[in-house]
């Protein structure tokens, strides 16, 4: 006759066998998820999706005590799934502009923590690396809260064939870096990207430093190391200081306390991701009176709220412009398709440049 322990062990063995089969089935599904995310250039970690799964599945457990343990169980299961996807992701190549330590390098690492980051000399080279298949995705800046839009990237998106499959916000903190044995009193000159120098103008004036421009903040840090000049400082990030072995002489020296750069993830295919609730449109309008007003009116007519509207000059046509618009909502709905069809009547060129989930902070 079976006792309770034997009966319990029998049940556990049976359940463990079923769970092993289900585990393999779930991990095969994780492979499919990874292949989709790789194709569309999406990061493995999707916090919103994981939270929704936890909330939905935990509701299936009626026992409140067991529910607490089940939440831990499903969290561990998802962490295992992510680890497996990260292992598959080792071959993913992310293009960025600059050198190790540049803010684009930092952003790429936070969006794709297990991917290989490939530096390129400029925005166009990083963009073309994806076009030509040398890299899977590119991470490029599109806007800074202090300096405004990054026109080079916007132009590439308008004229090129890649799509935005995510926009992420990185808060920028500039710091004064120097050689390990330097102090603030030793510094007479600082070098950095022109934008960083501008952001730290008040601090530079207060200290009376001379300035030298560099291609980017990481290049500036590298120059300090190479020149071995105790009087030369660089303005760059904490990560840059760690990479090049420099000392942080003074932290958070940028003029504005709110200095955030938005980075776009670009890939060859336009993602159809349920978490992407905002879209980017780019278009030119016909050379007729009121064409832009008509286009804006059409967008509003279908219930879309514009969160950004910018104009950029067309390179091949003097005094003509194209427009970059961000809207709340997606275009893969009946209303969206109707809106695009109607916009086509007033726009010479119309492009759905991609979609993203708003408020994705990687600081």
C-alpha cells in the first residue's frame, strides 16, 4: 500500500516528465521569438511584455500563497529564456558611429547587451553597414534635448531603405576627465565634441579653460591618454573614463540638468510589434498652396495626435523641404491605411519610416 510520500513522489515524477517536455517546447518557442527579434532588430528584453505575462499567468493561480511562488517561478523561467536568446544573439552585430566609449557605443550596449558592437567612422558608414549586410542593426542618434535633431541621421532615414524599429532615450552626463595623477587645478585646456563643449559652456567659462574640438567625446578621451599632457582634459562619460583609464576630475558638468539623446534602432525590415504604439512618417508635399496644412489635417482627421513635426531641406532641390512626423498610434489598422491612402493624394513622397514604443529609457 502506498503511503503519502510515495504517492507524492509519483505525482512529482509524472509532473516533472510533463514539465521537461513543456520546457523544451517553450524554449523552441523562445528560439522563434529570438529569430523574429533578430529579423526586426528588436532587443531581447521587453519589460512591458514580461510584466503582462506575469500579470496574466499569475491570475490563473487561485491560492494567494502559491501565487507568490508562481510569480518567482515564471520570472525565473523568463530569465532562463532570455539567457538562451542572448546565447543565440552572440552573432548579432550592431553598427554605431564613433569609437568605444562614445555615447552611441554606450546606447548600443544597453539596448543589445550581448551583441557585438561594431564602430564606424560616421553615421552614413554605420547606416550602410546594415544596408550592405555587414551588420544586423544600426543604433544612431536622432535627437538631443539640448541641441535638437540630428539632421544627418534623419536624412539617411528619409532617403534610405532602413526602418526605425525602436527609439530609446539615454540621459547624457558630461564629466571632466584627466590623467590619473591630474587634478582640476592642472587643467588649462579641454577637448571634446563641439556639442559637448557647448553643453558645458558655462562650466568651461567659469574655469577659464581653452577648448579644442574632437570628432566625438571618446576620441577626445583617447587623445588625453595618447598625449600624456596633465594640463589637457576631456569632456566625456563615466564609461569613457573607465575604458581609457582616465580619472573623473569633476562629474555632471553639463549646463542643462536634462540632457537626453534619443537613439533609433534601424534595420532592413519594418517590425510589426504589438508594443510599438507610435509611428514615424516622412513625406514631401505637392508644390501647391496649403498642401502641408492639408496633410496635417488628414492626420488629425483619423484621430492621430502628432508628437513631433520637423522640416528638413531636400539636398537636391534648393528651398524645398521634407517633413518628419511622429504620431501616437500605428498605421497597420483600417484607419491607418485609410489615412495613408488619403495622404498619398497630397504628398509627392510618403514613407512610413517605422514604429517604436514610447518612453523607453536606457539611462
